[in-house]
């Protein structure tokens, strides 16, 4: 304790950092008493993390939803039941209460959530569709990256080629599982990294990260059990 300055905490753990509501515009695709689905823009971080304690989707949701966010994942990630990468756009579901959170988490665990992405990858395909069934875990050479590794967690991505261009392909992906960076890792693994992916491929001038969009999200509504499907429009 200093005699010159009032008492302050100079070093705080992640859990002690104040996460504040911020009046940030959000594009709401669907909302009811249990869940809210956001069309996340490119460049927005989903929840606070080192280097990103403001301007995140969680900051915006805290302003919009007030106290109506599930608390299962703590103060850093209220309502967050799944994530998409900072530079991936599209549908992201957030839970407003713990009952909904547990229900959606159970749906994700048994692979019943319908998640369809679209993206542009490097190279052309001989086949019109296929499946990548390859386990994903931490890259043993770089812990900040994920990789296909023998002792990784089960990861399955189904893909359909929608259109082919000279040196590029427009592809639809259907997730059977939802591992960290799954589509990006699987596509790089088979020699077709996402266009603009500066982690698993190569950065591209005038592109902000990978060209990947979470278009369709389908769930059973936690209270009614009815199927709800939301589609996020492709960004320019």
C-alpha cells in the first residue's frame, strides 16, 4: 500500500477484470425468452480474453440483454454456449438462462444442432462432395494452433462443392462436430485452406482473415421443442 497513491490492484486475475455493458449495435436474427441469435460481423471477438476486454459480442449482449444471460460460463462468457472465430462471420447463438444453456449444450453434445457454413477455399476439387473425418487437438509444435493429431478429439466435416473458379472453390460445410477451428484445420489438412486464412493458410491483401461464414443454425427451441432455423445473409 502506497502513501502517495490510493490502494489499487496492480495485477488482477482474468476473473477479477470488470466486463462492462457497451452500447454496440448488433444484428439480431432471432430472439425469444430463451435464446438470441446474432449475425456476428467480421473482426468482432465473441467474448473477453487477453487483449480484448471491450468491444466484444459479450459487451454488446450485456447492454442489450441486461441481466438475462446464462451464468454457467461465468462473468467472462455469460450466455456463450458455442463460439465462432473472430474473422468468421454469421450465426451465433447465445443463451439467456441456465436451463436453455444446458439444453443447447446437450444438443451440441449429441450433434443434433444443424450448422452449415459457406466459404471459399484455395484450389479445385475432383469430387463434388466429401467428408473429412480426422481428430483435432493442439498442434504439438505450436500450442496456439490446432491440428489433425492422432490423439485429438473426434472431428467430422462434410463438404459440398457449390461452384469452382480458376484456382478457387466455393464450398458448403456441414459440421457433425464442433471443434476449435474445425473447418479451417480440416480444409488445410486436405490441401484446400480457406482463402485469407492467415493461421492455417496464407494472408491475402485486402482480406481480413478467412472467408468463412456461419450461414445456417438450426436448434430445438429449449422450452417448446419446436425446430427453429436461422439463416445469416452472406456479407459483401
